[in-house]
C-alpha cells in the first residue's frame, strides 16, 4: 500500500526540530525539490535515529511540494497563516538564541568528556542480586550466604526481584548512568569479583548484590556514557546560565506586568471576547495580550475556553514565559541572529510544514464528504472488525461548561422553564467547540473524558439534565460546573449500521483525505524536478546510537 504523508506528520516533523539543537553535520545535499535543497544536516536532525530514512525523505519531499503549491495559490497570504508563521518565526528565533547563548556553552568536546571518565568507570560490572521486602529477611539471607549457601539458589527461592528466575542475574551495569541511586552505586561498584554486599535499601526493597565479572566498555557504550555525562553537565549548568542571562536582559529592558488584568481573566464568569485583547504585560513598549500568549492556537478555538486560565499560577507562568521569549527574540534581533543562514534555513522548514498542512486541509480537502452509500459500503466491508462487532456502551451527551456555580444553577432553572439548551450553550459554555454545536459532544465511551463527568452521563436517563461539579484541569482550586443532558444511549455490542455510523465517519473521511492528498502529491511529482542522493540518505550518523538528549529549554 502506498505510503502517504499524514497531515499530522508534517507538523510532527516541525516539533522534532524544536526538541533538539541543530546538528553540526555536513552541508551535502540529500535531495532537491524544484530548487529547494535538503541538506544532510537538516535531514539527520529530523530523522533522529529513525530506520525508515527513505520513507521519511519522501514525506519531507511531499511536504515541500505541498508548501510550494500553497505559495503559488496564495495560501501564505492568508492572515491566519501569516499569524502562525510569525509566531513560529519568533519561537524558533528564541530557541536559536537559547541554543547559541546557553546550550552551546554547556557543550564539551568528545575528548574533554572522555578525559573526565576515570579508568575504573570505563568498565562494566555484571551483578546478581537478591531482593526482599524486609530488612530482617535480607539479613537472614546474607547470613546464609556468608555461611556458604549458593547465592544463585537463594535468589531463585527467596528473591522478589524481576530476575529471580535467572538466579538474580541482572547483567552488566555501567556506573553513573542512573540505573541505581548514587548511594547504591557507591557500595556495589567497590565489590571485587565474587564479593557480596551487605543488605542495601533500594527502591524495590532490600537488596544483596554479588559482583560476578568485569569487562571494558565497548566503543558504543563509552560513547553513550559520554553523552550521558554531557547531559548531566548541561543540566547542572543550564539553570545557572539561563538565570544569569535573563537577569542581564531584564535589567536592560522595561518590563511591566498588569496584575489587575490577569485577575479579570481569572475571575471572568462567562466568555467575554474583549478579554482576548486585554493587555497583560509589556516589554520595551510591546504589549502582551491573551491572544499573544496563545498565538496561532487561537485560530483553533477561543483561548478563554481553557479552564487552565482560571488557575492564577498557570496564567502568571504563561505571561512570564512570554516575557522571557520576547527578551530572547529582541536581543537576537539586536545582534542580527535573525539573519543567520542557519536560522533562516531552519525557519523555512517550519514555514513549509505550516503551509503544507494549511493547503492540504483547507484547500485540497475542504469539501471532502462521504455519501450514505459510501458509509454503508464501508460498514458492509468491515462489520466483522472488532471495532464494529464489539462496540462498547455509548451515550450521546450535550453539555454547558461554566466556572461559576450560581451561573450553573441559573442555567438549570432556565432549562426547567423550557429554554433551549443549544441557545444557552452558545451563550454561556466556555467549551467553544461544543458550544458552536449547541453543546453536543456526540457519542462518548468510558475512559475518554473526565471520570466524574462519565459516571454522571452513563448513569442518567435519556432527556435527564444534571449539574456536575469537578476539579479544574491543571490543579487549581477553582471548580468547573457541567450541565449535562443525555440525548441517546447505545448498548454494548451493537453492530447495526445506525449504531456505528458515528465510528465509521472519521475513519472514512480520513481515508478519503489521505487518498486525495496522495493523488495530488503524485500529480505534483510528475511536474517537479526532484533529485535524491540515496547513498547519503541511507548513511545514518555515527553518533545516532545511544544519544541522550540535552536539557530542554526551560
């Protein structure tokens, strides 16, 4: 079956770039698409050790082709897309600045790292262990071992550890790789071959260790150890360097936080779109609004719908993160980092991902629908599949989500008087996605939503309305109040077409979109000039194995 680049994959590729620092690889070109080059450095950064490198390259090429077509059709001029591209540019500039000013300063050369590893840590030790629940049991077993009893036999008979059946053999262990706590390592790595430790308190209980043999680390294991050492050093230095950098930048900047406006958002009872533009902070004269905090995500839903905004510490942290981001961006622009060829190249890949996604979903697949005949055909072909033959119990619910109990009680009273549920949902619910559909959540299964919400919904009768109180997402003290109405129920095991159409719909629509995008990409390829260097593509970087990621940007 032909592989297609799913829309989510295009965006996931972008996420991978944000998670790691830019690799210092060769600038050799692995592929070129209508003049757009993909370097080995860029490709290896996306690949991150993946085995299906050829398939991944085809996905990247598909994304570039869609992005090029999006530009031809003016998708990049769309205000929503421009907002997203601006946000991505600033996010990546802040990350790029952070990489150069913080991450790179925590890096050591391979030789420096190797010199830091003492000779005794260039070996691995094979251990056996016996684990017991109590100190008394461990002391008794240790006494038997000292009197000549077989360690392996006692391990099989007495140990509660995972390797008991193998005589307690846990294989080779490398020191300072976070397998055991430092206090345990300090004891067991001093053991000579054949020597047994006294009982030690561990996470599993009380353990007795026996050193069996030693071997020198392989080249790959030594490389992995150096990477872990680099990770530890970076983790220790990152907070210190970041704190010093932010203190310096903030001392030179004019930063204001408007606490009274933060409080207005926290205390808002109903959705008030004017709050999206309220000024929460200011950095060197540039305002920060709620829309600025959410950025491009605001196009997928109203930020005010998030109950997290009712958590004071969450909102405050969002503002502080934005301030930090802006300080980084402003300083990066001041010193010309936004013109750096490496940064320009990186940002282009992110931009192409956004354009490709927007073009695929809003242009190519905008009008994709399925007919009743197609739904029934799909059902006939798949009705023996487990997802249709073993359907769990489902209920169809609609809800109105609010943050104030008095508002919830008032809505209940109005519903009892005959007011329209859908109209009240559109007016009051902070869940905008369902509010636009009159509060309808469709059919739900157990284990998908909040436990309290589900318990209420599955216990209600059709037509019944109930108020449910549940905790705020994010751990805040504020409560959420759901007015729930059950409109239909379907028993478990239902296999009639009418009972599973709602399950078929997203699957069928996804397949139709996939087919549409695949066909369009194939069409673009026939007109495109594409070259690949498969020898480079299939040559994974030597450092790919065992890499432990650097400390992330805080």
